[in-house]
C-alpha cells in the first residue's frame, strides 16, 4: 500500500478493492458492537483550507472510532495563512502527528506536503480530485448493485473533481463509465486521456444527458457550482438546467437504478426533491459510508492491525 493517498491512479486494482473490503468489514463489525482500537495512541491532523461538514465529521468519527485522536486546524489558524512554506509545515506536523488529512484547493498542495512529510498525507479534496469520496461511492454501489464491472455507471453534470476521480477509479478498477457534461464543462483533459490509455473498459464522454442515462444502473450527480465558483452560479444554472436529474430523466434509466449524490444537495437544481427523497436515492447510505471508508484508509495507512 502507498504511504499517501493523493489520487486513485496511484493505486492498483487490488489495493483499492482491499480498502473497500476492509471498510465493509469494519462497518459490519461496528454494527455488531465490536469496539475498534487499532489506532489507539495515534493522532491525525485535519488541515482544512475549505469548509466541510461530512468530510470533517466522518474523518473525526473514523479516527475516534479506531481509538485515535484528532487535531483540527483551518489554514487561518496556522502559519500557512501568514506565508509559511508548505515544506516547513509538512516537516513540523510530521513530528507531532501520525497522519495529515488535507482539504484544499490545489492538488499541488497535497503533493508538496506528501513530498516533505514523513507520515501519510491523505487528500480529503482538492479542485482536481476527491479520491476518498469516490471510494465510499463505489462501496455504496457494490452494496446496492454488486460488482461495478457489470454495471452501467453514469456521471451527470459538471466535470469536476468528483468526475475526475470517478474516471480514475474506472480506469483502475476496470468498469465502464459514461459521463454527460455540457460543452466546456467536461472533466480534466489530461486526466481523461491518461485514464483512457490504461482503461480496460470504455470511458465515454457525451453531451446528451438523456442518451447517457438510458438503461443506467447507477446515476451520480453533484452540485453545478463547486466551492470557489460561486460567481459563476447564475451562468451555470442556465447551462446545466438540461442535466437536472428529475423523474422524467430518471425514467430513462433501468427500473432498479440507484441515484448517488455526495451532498450537500441543491434541491431544484442538479436534483429534484422528488428524486432525492425517493426510494431509489441512496445518498444518505453513501454519506455514512464515508466514515467507514475513512476508517479503512486510516487503518491501512497508519499501520493499524488488520
């Protein structure tokens, strides 16, 4: 297993599958009342430049659930806000804690921290990737629908960090993926090209949402304007309106298709209230699984007992 988790492309199929299997086992054991203490005496630092609800709480709950401790810091509370070099922060924090979980803007931030830190660095979100989220999404897909290799999985909407990590997951784990994004709002070109070069099954980019979701087993949506894009909100609402997941569009999917949303959801924008609250939406199971996949990641990278 790699020392850091920065992007899914850095891992093998077997390694990613192992994380998901471990998360499922930890989930089942927790529900049976087993108390986990693999990381007793260990501490992680959550270094967050972007605000968070689910990612922060799920990482904290995961670490406490494994017997460890958490220090949370926003960048305004650190010397990073006053210009301290990342390499200095990385080397200092590595002498205090056993792992660093980072939520920031640039992918280069987590990469530089990983370059200089002697402890695992975990990417909890950048503008380019959201690897931990996609692992919890795939865990949810497996629980609901079985092996992803046998499914039609669709990404609908903005080609953002979530889409990029779904693309990498498809290329590593070997399942087909269909994306429907408006012109000019597709996934990162370099990410897509590299993933297609190593993929064993097609990664298809379409413009027509109706064509994309036809006979889909899984439909994944996200907000149309991510953090830092608030000034584009009105323009994006206009451009993305045909990509809204509503009952009419969902009817084109397989009758037993499930809907994913990483939350928070903007009801009436990327998804309607009816679909989000419907029986086919598993967004809240998906949210719970963030905690379990974070347990598996921490357990694995920080050296907890299997």
